[in-house]
C-alpha cells in the first residue's frame, strides 16, 4: 500500500517537528584574489536550518592500504532541504564535513546525512 500525497505531507510535517537543533549549511565558493587567481571560501547558503544532530558509533580503519574514517555523526533535516556531499555544516560552533547524503529514495520523510567533524 502506498501513502496518498496528503498522508505523505502529514508524515513529513510530523518528522519536521522532531528537529530540535539548528545548523548552518556552508558551500565552497571561488573568489577572485585580485592578483589573477582565485581563493576558496566557505559561505553560508542556508542558516537557521531545523535539524537533529546525533553522534553514532564510528571507527577508523585501513581500506585498500589507505586510512579511512567513518562518519561519526548523523544529521537529520527536512526531506527537501538542499545539501550535498561537497558542503559543510556548522552546529554549536563546530564544523562538520558532509560525507554522505541520502537522496533519491522513494517516500523520503527526512533527509539523512553522515558527517565527520573537522573542527
């Protein structure tokens, strides 16, 4: 059985009531450096975004002779919030790198992202 459009809208609205935190989503931009080059800069693209940030079990390991760090944080956002694996998230003064975003799934009620803390 599939949900009707109104049922899905209700479920999504209910899911958004369980997002007690707020975050800022930053995106990398290129800025002219006035001497013929460009400098990278992180700019906020969304501020005061309702979210839930939770720590999960993570571990470090070696994969294919290189160090790999699993994401240790799960960020939950509204199902239609724009965020990519090239973005950063700021929460309570800490910076996180987006490692994975669950997109393109049928019946999304929230958007889940895995994060790694970088500062």
